[in-house]
C-alpha cells in the first residue's frame, strides 16, 4: 500500500485480450473470440469456470446487427447449470464496475468481466450515430469521426494542441504497440510522414483515428483472500469511478473532459506510474492527460492504446487490463486504467490499481 | 488436399477450409417517439421555419432547447426565438457523405451558435469546399421544402450573404397562419443499417449439410451431448463442439402447441401444430411444424419424420425441411425424452 488508506478489498488478478484484427470471419456474437480468451485467462489464474461467481459482459446489438447478441455469447461461458450473469450495453469497463460492486457486496468472491465487438460486420461510423440524442442529432446521421473532428478543431483554434502534437501521439502509440503482439496497428513512423497524408475528415487524418477493430477482452477480479491465492502480485483496486457530461454536444466544454476530471479526482488519479487511456482519437489523449492531471513522467499507453487497437465494447476494459498488468508484472506500483463511452469523450471511467 | 475421412464432410462442395457462410443483412425499422412539452414546441416551430431556444434561470439560451438545464437540471423558464443567422464555432469536413446525412455532396459538420443562443447546434453546412469554410463564418438555415417538425426541416445551413431575408419572415408568417400551429407531438425516425452477417463455422457446416439433404449436429468433447443446430460452444462446458454427427431425419415430439391465432406472414393455415422435435441421437430438441395429421392427434412421444421439399428447391437453409409428419410407429416411452423437456 502506498496511500496508507484502508486496504482495498478487490484486485484484478487476470487479463487477456483477443488478437485485435481488422476483420474476423466469426459471428457477431463473439463466441469465436471469447472461447480462447476465457480458456487463457482461466489457465493464467488457475481457476475453473465453476469458480467464477459472477459474469458480466459489455457489447451492443446495434454493432452486432441482431437482437440479444449477448445471449448467444453466454454459450461461451458454459452457462448450464445456471450461472449468475449480467450485461451492459456499453464498454465492458462498465461491466467490470458492476462486477466490482458484486464482489464488494460479498455476493461473489471471484468475478469475470468481458467485452466483445465485431465492428467489421457493419459501418461503424454510421452505427455510432445511434448513440446520439435521438431527437435533434441522430436523425442527421452524424458519423463518429466527423464529431470527433469538431472537437479537435476547437482545440486547434484555441491553441491547446497542434496537428504535430497529434501526429506525435500516433507515433508513440504505434511504437509502443510493437511490444504488444495482439495490437492491430504497430510500427515505426515519423510525424513528418504522418503529416504528409491527406485529411480523412479535416482536421483529422487517418492516423488521428483509431482503427476499426474486431476484438474481445476479459478481466478477472477477486476478493482479498482469493486474490492473494490467485496472483503473486494482485492489482488492488483503490478507486473506481465513472462520471458523465451532458448529452447535448453543443452545451459541453469539448476541449476539456469535465467528467474525466471528476472521475479521476474521485478515484485518486494522483501519483500513478502508468496510465492506459481510452482515447480513440489523438487529440483525445491530449485532453485526457490534462483532465486526469498526468505529469509527463507517467508512462501512457504502453500497450499502444486505442490508436493501436479499438475493439468496440472491449477497448475500455482492455485499458484497465493493461494497466493492471503493469502492476501485476511489477512494472508499476500504481496504475490507472481509463475507459470512455459516448461521443467526444462524453462519459469517462477511471480505475486506479496498486500493488499490495 | 485430402479431406479427413469423415463421411459428414465429404460432400463435393464442402471443405473444412471453406469459409463460413455469410450474406448481406439489412435491418430497417422506425423509431416513433413522443416529444414532450419542450421538444414539441421546438419541432412545431421548425415546421414553421422558426428556431427556438430554451432560456434557463441564469439567462443562458440553449439551442437545441434543453428539456432540463445540463447544470442545474431545472426545466427552462421559456422558449425564445433565435437566429435565423448564426456563427460557426467549429467545423469538420465530410468529403464522402454517408447514407442518410443531410447532403449527398461533400459538406461540413458544424456547431453553429445561432444569434441569441449560448450553445452550438449540430448541423451540416453546404460550404462547397474546406477552403471556403472557416471558424467564425456566418451561416443561415436553408429550409426543406417539405417540413414535418423534425431537425431535418432544416435541410442544412449555408453561408449567409446580406441581411437575414425579410421575405423569409413574411413567408414564415404566412406559413404559421396556414398551419395554425397544430402542435407536433411525435417524431418518426427511420433507421436502416447494413451488415454482412456471418454464420459460425459450425452453423455453416450445418447449413451446407442441409443443402445436401443431411442434418449435421455436433458433439461436445467434454459431456458428449449432441447439439443440433450446432452452437459453436457447449452451453454446459463452454468448450467448442468440434465433432460433427450426422443425424437421421426422424425423431420424437417432446412437447407441442396448437396454433389457433392467425398472424401476418403465417404460411400454414390454422389450426396447426408447432412442436419441439428431438431427433434420434440428439440431446436438444428443435422447433418445427408437425403436419399431415389432425392437430388433435399430436401428442408427446409421437414419432415423426422430416418431409423435405423437392430437391431442386434446396439451399443452405433449414427451410429445406418443409415440416415433420407422423411415422405411424409406436410412441416413444416418456422416459426416453423426459430429460429433454
């Protein structure tokens, strides 16, 4: 414990992500991506399926193009005899939040959260219009890149960041992803090379936008005694908070992320060595570093982050998993995982974890 | 490449390396929503070519109107007219418009602060080219010819030249009189989404089997249970079901219901029987029709056989089996299917 506060009750003890790819030939119910990573995380922790007291998933029927797609995914967990199970129609980082509450209340001592998304089945930029205000925004079918680009220009005009700052975020993400064998986009590039490309949606270029990814992720958490049995160095959850900004895009301060700031303050973002930020656009990483008050010394997105792989409904959970891995491996004593949901960083979740 | 010597996979067109079956899938439906008092006024005014904002207690004017203030959560004090001209706060260029967007030629998305408003309205600007766009530029609405009380009543915004048209205001007054301001209380938003739907590898083998008149299930390597249609993973054990099993087209009715209610799209005349049929050798029943006898004769334990459509109508679909009919055999004993109910 570094904070001297009361010993946290729950820790992350396992994390696996599926290979992040542009297109799988599996179904949109995720079973093909989930079966192998469940096996892998159970092997990693030495658990059997019957040891999991609570399962919680994050996915979206709009993305899958079918109703109740998460019910088919339940086949992958072997849900007979019946298991205790739940689902959120959002990034599985929020499924992990529900699982954390379940463990805190004592209803389960080991819980597993998973998220999956096969974005390649449809037109992701169009599907995401359905998360907008259904009266005055969604009927225009604004695409997700166009909206992020509105946010980006506000910051460019205000001098909060420049196109070169954004390109440098992409350069770092791709370089870091070279150490992550399951990343989708990795490599050595220079900001000059990236800036010579044409705009995708002025002022955003392709490198400013996360790739479209098919993928899945799973995180296992456990209560105190079980956590110590399952993992040499559990990543104890010392703060776990989420906040949301107004659904009215034009009423928000888009250059800041007030809800990320509030979640970070409440979760105790100070003093982390490493952070994994769910920033699907380069300028959003700059906003989040500032909103969370991360000094330059903090290692950000050692995994490559969402710019290297952005499986919808799993990328936020994977950020928490990668941050936990930093603690479990000993690379960090205190790490932060962040997840976002909604347009232009509308909703933000922060999970702070530390070594025991 | 030699196939595994598995009788179930040796169809001429079938190979384990053949990809899963996939097909385009278009989903379309309408969302019909009630507007509530604030948005009802906003939409009704749009149909009359007027834009309203909501005024909060602090004097800030939100456009589009906020049903509740995002900070204080108080309902608005009143709705007030804004615009029609406004200023672009930020914009982005859409070089390749997508289905359903306001314009079918390249345009800008923008947040537009209408004169008299304090927040930005998201809409499209018909700006011609990114070179012609700039933050701070003045724009005004271009109204749709047909208006129904929707954000789409504003076709888009366009660069403002000269003072806001007085003629437009006159037109509007006429329109108001003509419409008599019948409040618009509902909106309908059509949704259309396109996907490439993919069957699982197991479902694909099942569907390709059907195209050859076979019913192919799969056995769980852990518990030995046979699932048809195959599911990809055993719901008991959570492991992939990897062994194919060809099943006969005979089975037992485990349970059934008599359908007496006609509905749209029904392809069989009522009354008829929808039953759970447990194929011989399977561990999970599947639903099908039982025809060829009086519905009153169908019973639990009745032995049935698949009636296939003519071979030239077969495809990779379960519809190749038209229905099941009684075999005339003695009923199966209850114990033989009791644990499949």
